[in-house]
C-alpha cells in the first residue's frame, strides 16, 4: 500500500515538473525570502544562492501543522499528517488529537487497517463546520466503525519517553485527570499559514492576528507587486480553493477578469463514507432568518448504493421556501466527494431544487439520491 502511495506521489510531482517544462516555467529549487520589493533571494538546495527579480511576486507557501504546547512532533511516535501517511506498520493503538477533517481522515484510514483509534477533541463536536444533522449521523457511523471519541477534552501533557506514548487528559473546563496510552499519537489540531521566514514582516507586509496576509479583492497585499493566494490568505484552507485563487490572481495580473466565489467552494472529508458539502448549513440559514425547506433522501433507498452494499448515509438539500433557490447541499455516503459537484454547479448558477428534481439522472446511479433529495425539498421523493 505504501509502495503504491509513493509511486502515485512521485508520478504526480514529476507531472508538475513536466508541466513547468511544457509551459516554459523556470523551476528554482530552494528556500526563498523576499529581500526587497521585486527581489527574492533563494538558498539553493544544491548549495549557494540565487537572486530572482520580478515585477510581481505571489506568496503561495500554503500552511504548516499547528503545534500544541509541550508536544514535540518527531514523525515517529508523535506524528503530523505527514508522518501519519508514512507509518512503517499499523499501530495497535492510535490517538488522534483533533476531530477536524485531517484527524478523522487519518484516523479512518488506520482504523480500517486495524488500529484501535481514539479521537480527543477540545470542542463539544467533531468537524464544527458541518451541518449539525449530517455531523451527528457522521459521528454515529464512525462510532459503528469502532472509532472512539473523547469530546470536551484537552491534552495536558504527553510523555513519549517509554516504548509507547502516555497522554494526560482532563475535561476542557478542568477537572479530574486521566491517562490514555497509545503506540502513536497524531497531532491534527489545525493548520497555520506558512508566512514566517519569508521576509514579509521586514518589508512591511500587513498580516492579521492569525498570520494571514491582508489582501484586497485582487489578492494584492499593502505592498504593490506582492500578492497572496491559498492558505496564506483568509478563506477555507483547501487545495482546490488555493488553485482557484492562483488562477484568478494570475488572470488579474494579465489584465483579465478573475474571481473566486467562496460561497460555492465544496468541502470534502475523505473518510469512508465520505462527507461533502457546499453552501449554507441548516444552522446558518436559520440564523439568517430565512424561511427554508429541507429535503432528505437516504442511500439505503438508492438502487446503486444497495447493489454495491455501501448504503450508509443520506443527501440533504436546503432551499429558500419562497423562491426554491438551493442554499446548501450536504451529503454523507459513498462517493460524496464526486456527487457534490452537481450541487456546486446548481449553487453557482442559482438553481432551484425543482431544477435538480426535473433533471434526468441515469439509473442505477448514486447521483439519483441527489435528484430524490431535491424532489423531497420541492414536492415529494418518489422512492422513499
């Protein structure tokens, strides 16, 4: 499995290098630092330095693992997501600190490979950005897969001096301490923008309290000619969001229109089953005081899901009660990360739930669950 993973990663990174070459992009390998407006000094990997001069500079350095006080990541017994992707063997007991996207994805993978997985989360819910109903269903499903959750719990200390790791825990609000033992601990308490050591502070680039670059609608910082995209600026820390940022930024530099609609950026949790969403949650719609209709359809009533014996989950659609405009779509189930893009397109074009409901979907397909949920929102599902 690891060999296949390494082969895929190597092939994909070489593919990027090939695209650089094909599109006449100069690739300089090293660590860069902005020394003045329009000038970057690179410490080359092969040794020595090189100065690059440019009219425009785009900061696209992404994010780094958010460290926790008193916990040192060694990528062996205490790992980040990087180390969790390269463990030499399946740990008997894995403790995951943080119940966000990455923690649940990695925990789900190692759980399916045989690890006894316990997730420790400071907050009272897993993945707080998810729709509450979907989130509850998701947690129940993961618990059925024997993943354990310790919510409203904080890690006081970690001792990795012995053969394994001992974690001292206590309730988030304080109280009696307990000890949890593990072979491997995954630290996934979030990510922070990678903006340190780039020379940004020295030249006066403004940043917010989270270390993100403050940019205008054209991705430009307060220093002319210096731009930021992806995880180093506000918005969801997702690879596809960064990709859209990058394209829009370069289009604007080329004098063309460029724009990213952050309201239609999908989020996907790559567990099994997958969870995907776009638009507003029911809680957000309620808080805005919008009258709304909800339609749901379970994969248990979907022919394709039943025939492939993978029918856990549901599709949930939220639409404006007056106009029927789709406001949010949330999917937990097989291939949710693929199914969500019909909903992304619907939101991008301002579609109604009736538009989706009256669109012919192939049978038998998982996507029929989206059609049926739309029917349930607008009128009545046929097969449930």
